[in-house]
């Protein structure tokens, strides 16, 4: 029994994470979470492109020229 207590105390974060992941999968919340992540990534990419217009333009031009 002592080994089980040691195991649970050492890996309690992983166990809690696995339980939360299973609940998210079973309830279908992963669709909402993926959508929110995509929106946030789009916001950051748009902000980066807006602030670094010329650098992004040059990098994109060089990438297209390589193709």
C-alpha cells in the first residue's frame, strides 16, 4: 500500500490531468477549446503581421521565390 501512496503522491498532477482530459473528450468541450485556441492564434498572427509588415512581406517574397 505504501508504494501506491508514493505513486499517487509523485504523479498526482499527471493523474489529475488525465482525468480532466478524459472529461473534456467525453463532454465534447475539446471542440470549443480548439476553436478558442485557433481564434487566439489568429489574433496573435494578425497583430504580428500588422506590426512587422515589411519584414513579413520580404520573408513571404523570399519563400515564394524559393518555390
